[in-house]
C-alpha cells in the first residue's frame, strides 16, 4: 500500500499532526509531507490530504490562491482516477475554491463565509470559533466506509470562515447535529451558520471531501475532551479518525461510492439592484507594503498580462459627518499607524468591489462603535476594492472576473467598473 501525501502549502500548520496521526493509527498506509511545488512526486501516492492552516496567509480569500496553484491541477487529475482526496479546514476551503467539490467539474459550487452564530433568529456571535461539536454521517463516500448512515461522532472545529453557503445541500457528507443526532439550525448545534448544517461536502463520485472540523485532532489525548481521553499515552483514537481509516478501506476494497448529485454551476452574474449606501464613505489603504495585493498580483498574472494589483477597504458608514474623526480614532475601522484614507485609484484599471453577502465583520464593528465607543452609527457596510492594472482593461475584464480569484459568487457579491 502506497502512502498518503499530506500537501503542505506556504502557511499550512496542521501537516505534522496529520502525518503523525496517520503514521500511528494507520501504519499500513503512513504519510509523507509533500510540498506544493513537488508536483512530480504526487502520481506515486494513492491518497491525498490537504492539511489545515492558513495557505498563503488567507490572502485574497481563504484558500483561493492555493486553489489556483498548479499543484491543484495535478491533484485534480489524480482525483479523476478515483484516488481519495481529503481537505481539512483550510484544505476544505481550497477544495471548494478549486471546484473539486461539490460538482467536481471545476465550477465553484459553494462558498465558505464568515461564521454566523444564530439563536432565535438573532446573531449571537461572529468570528473565530473553537470547540467540540457533533456531526452526523449523511452519505456513503470514500470517507465513511467505517460509519453507518446516521452515526453521530464528536469532533473539534477551529475556524473563522467555515460557513458553507450554496444551493445544493445534497452534497453533504456530514452535518452538524446535537448529541442525539438532531439537526437543529441553531447555535451551538450549528456552530457557524452553515446552510443545511453542512460540516462536509463531497464530490459526485464520493472520493473528494471538504470538511471544516478536524478529524486528525481526534488522535491525540491532549486534544480530546475528558470523556474521550485515555491517559495511558500520547495517542488515543477518537471517532473522527474513522474518516481517515475509511480512506484506507476505500483503497483496499476499491469501493466505488455512489453518485448522489449533479454538477453545480456557479452563478457568476454581478450583483443586481442597488447596494445599500450610507452617507459617509471611507476608502482605506495600507501605508506599509500590502503583501496580500502582491500575492494576488502574482497569482493572477500567471494567466493575464497584469502589471499590478492594489487593494483598499471601503467602509460605508451611517453616521453624521461630525463623527467621522471619532470613528477613525476608535481604531475599529483602521489603524492609523499603518493605514490611511485615500481617494479612488489613478490610471486605467479594472475596479472590482467585493462585499460579503452576510457582512458579519461590519456587523461586529458596528456593534463595537455603538456599545464600546458610544458613537451613534446607524449602519455599516464593508467592501474590498481590488484595482487590477492591465493593458486594455475592457478586453480582459470579463475573463479576469470569471476566474473567481477576487470573489466567490455564493458568499459574496461584486461590482465591476473600468476606470481611466
């Protein structure tokens, strides 16, 4: 049996614990850490795990730069041969952004949005969430051979952008539930507001799965809750490891998972109607070097003759003009030590303004401005403005936008203008 390749991107931080878990509990399979630029090694492996972390520091959008890296084309070809591919947390974001799940056709069919913890119809929390939750097995796939449909297992989550948003929930492999298996769309059962309580989605053939919880962390005593621990040693296999065990079973038996859905095609139309606008608008840019813009420039220029990419954050603020200075001094919307208010960009370029459909960050900031700083802010919206400099912007605008490098159509909406 050949080993599983644990893919390491710049910024990955869960590759070593993933390898240790596989090596200890599945020595017959074992694991090697394979760097993103070692594509010539991949064909010799029978399975792949894209580990969690912060690939490319989540620049642009979590997983999007890694999803467009040449290594994903190689992994796509290996997946088409039926080899199992498991993406965990950031690895799940990479698989979603690459279009390997849910449809497997290369078209993006889901987005992963900022967490939104809901109870009784109200938002009770946003941002990063780290806890143990329960998930229920929903389908037979390459990662569920060791389960029966309906099995409930405890598993840890640790993410800030893990909310699955999309139209087709039939691709769900695991869903968040309570201890008894009830799928309740309320926090804390649903820890991030995912549509259909989705914790993991699978492709049509069942051999590629993107999961936000961490099955590999079910292998270590110190990471397990007290009711799962065995204090006799470092390792103690929690039930989440059965997902990785199932990969071995799949390779041994060559069990073909049933197809359960049609390919999903993303709606790439720009936002319709008029965006909500407030009376005060602040366009904020970094004074220091913007590494995120540089990374996005380097990624997109592999496909188009782009000379530069610049980024600003645009805040639409519902407040009196007299409060603008107080809002800036609060530090909620910008850090004046490294950011400044700027005007619109100069020169001929494509301007892509992107806004989260559920603007959780703006909601949190608006609450802070009112409750912590005592400022009367009636509303707040946040957009990221990408300025893409390319010869003949009209010629390239549609093609650049259709790469989905700058927005995900399920979690975000956007506007495009040709400037200059």
